[in-house]
């Protein structure tokens, strides 16, 4: 008997969603069958390109469709909670784009909606599915570099080298969020790095951050450090904007590197969305020898394909998927702790962050509800 494919409806078909669509193409466990967006021209374009005939501008049409098993939410951050909660209450499984929400209270309300309904909620954070990062985690867990002592993240953003056209509107709606403590570099794109930091070494004990500004709204350069809760490991992350630095990329001109130092060796990850260095994506140094992993699929698309496909498989196999709603809330707290520390100059424990504290530090935040 042929396995049943879960039917997926997508709310929001903007700039990043073609990466999602490629994950559904030829997927054995799920099929994209319905699209929803307010932009009718874009909706028609996606329908034609993806060969998905059923489209609508009214999201309730999608939620009321008994054929739909999974609702994928790819809308602006401040709308996530509303769509996610309504979809869960409609009996659907839900996959939501990162970041989960724009307040801790919204995140709690989303988690509560998942708890009272049969559907599962996960936040799609594709970096933890990136093949070089997956292998790095396996090597760490296998003890290949011994006890993990330090993990250092580097992000060098650039305005030159990207071969992909990115619509201006894709970034304009993010700009006002910066005044609310949700800057692009730390809270939005940074969500990827913070999720990997937790995925690699566990929960965060405390953080200290220094965040400056470029072009008023862009929250970088920045330097951030943290301590892990359950191990003697330190983490750090430095970010800088080099407008004229050429960084070759099909996706974003970003020099993303991670150095993991262990008691008997080191792992270097040299790329992700862009490729500044002409080196293998993963290099292992141990016992005086370097091992170059040159055959890994280091195309960023591979992380989306694996991430998209993991959710329907997890539902059919009745197992957990990355990243759960609870982990997504943990990442949100991590991001807010860093921004609060940078603004106040004090060391912050993510577990102690509250919406009231966020509102006090960032009066424009306003603690939105679902």
C-alpha cells in the first residue's frame, strides 16, 4: 500500500519560500497543495512556478480545509502567534518560520495552544539541518575532539557578492523591530546562530553582550559571550558589517564561520549561506593531522530540504523534530538576554528574562499578545 502523504498549506509565499518549496518537491511524506498570500500577483506567480493550483487570499479558507494536515506559516514575525494559534485550534499541525514570536508571552500562548490541541508545533530553523553542522555535532558527540572548551561564531555581513536578487520589501518590514530589541543581526538572522549554539552544547547559563549600530537600524558590530549551564564551556560571537567585502554567495553575502575547540582537537566550519574562503566546509584537526571533509553537501539549500522534510516524517513516525516550540522559546530568551545585556551593561541570565524587563529596557517593545 502506498504511504499517505500529509497535505500542506502555506500561509505566506514571500522571498524565502522557494527554498521551502524545493523541500516539498519529490518529498515522500508531504505534498504542498494550497497557497495563501495577500499579494495576488505573487500568489499567481508561485502557483504557476510550483504547479499548486489551489490558492487563496483568505487564510481561514486554508484553515477550514479538511484536506490540509500541516499549515506552514511564513509571514512577518509579529503575525506568527495569531496564525499559529488559529491553525492549531483548527486541528492542524503547524510549522512556523523563525523567530517564533515577538514576545515571550506570545511564545507561551503558542506553546499552550499546541498543548491543548492534537497538532504538533515546530519552528523551522534550518541551520541545525545543514550537513556540515550535522556532521560537526556527530563528531563532537563521539568525542573526536575531547571535552568541548569553547565555541566561537563569526558573522561577517557584506553588501557585495550575492547573485540572488532580494526584494527591498523583504527587509523593510524588519527595520522598525530594531528599536524594540529585535534587531536583524541578533534577533532575526542571529536566531540561526543562537539555535546552533544551544544545539551544539546545551542550555545557556548567562550572557554578556556589546551591540553597536550601523546605518542606525542595523544592530552591528557586536561582540557577545556566554557561559553554558551544564558544562565548562564558553561561547562567543562576533558580528561586523563590511559593505565592500566581496563574499561569493547564491543566497546571502555572509561570511559565517564556527571554531569549536576541544581538549584534544578542533573543528572548523568555514561557510554556510556564503563562501568567503576557498576551503572545505568542515575541517577536523586532531593528533597533529588535519582531516578535510570535501565531499559534504555544503549548499545552503540542503538545510532547507532536510528541515522541511523532517517535520512530516516526524509526525508520521510519532517522534520529536527539531526545533520544538519549547526550544524555540529558549532561543528567544537567549536573544533577548543578549540585547538586554548590551543595553544595560550587565550580565544577564536568559532564565530570568521577562516581558516586563524587556519593556523596561526597550519601551517601544510593548509586549504584544497573540
